C-alpha cells in the first residue's frame, strides 16, 4: 500500500516493464504501442507532478501582473466598468491565494516527517525511564493520533482495492477538514 504518487507511478512503470510488456504478443502491434505510450505518459507525469504546484503558482502570479496592468489602461466606456470591477475583485482574491501559496509542498512533507521523528524520539526517551505516568499519558495520546491517522491512510488508498469491506471505510473527502 503506497500513498505517495511518486512511488505509485514508479511501481506501475516497473510492473509495466517487467510483467505486462513481456507478456504481450509482439505481433499485437497496437498493444505494444499502447503499453509504450502508457510508460511514456507515466514517466512524463512523474517528472511533471512535482512541478505542478509551482507551475500553477507561477501562472497565477503572471495573471495577476497582467490584471494589474489591464486595470491601468484608461477605459471610460460604461460597458467596460462591470468587467473592470470583476477583474479588480478576481485579482484581489487571487492575490490572497498567491500569498497563501508561499510554502512549497515539499516543506509540508518535510515538516510531517520531522514531526513524526520528533514524536518517535520522545516516545523512545520516555520508554527508557521509570516515569509510568508519562509513559501512559504519551501512549494514550499517540495511540489516539495513530487511530485517526490510520483511518485516513486506509481511506486515502481505498481505491487500490486492499480493503476487505470498502464500504466500512469512509471516503477521504469526508475525513479531511475544508481548507
């Protein structure tokens, strides 16, 4: 069960190369061609996926620059005023979104990993002591967090087909808070 898309894509590419393509009849030119296309598209996706966030953020910044420049063009005709007002409103909302997008997704992932390691280090440190109250308190907190995380992990990969009763696992969208 893999959650990270970069690992999932690499696994699918490897399966295609090592298992699926060798099993295709070489006389079936269309199947050979399509399997190569699948590998090519997955390889492209593995390169593009880490850049999509930055790509979208860059486009938004350039669109904001364009919108600011357009607002500076003198347009006195009454027919253009609603469009200019919409542009001002949309630009203001987009500027807020762009400001909120300053953190790279890799920073978020690195923070998750670092905090996991720090929590693990605390658990190990307290486990080596004779402080039973601290051990029990930490155990209670970590188990509660782990229970909540496990259901989210299972829900996130439910579509991979590992769950014996998928209906018993809530959809991931219902478990995540709105942004």
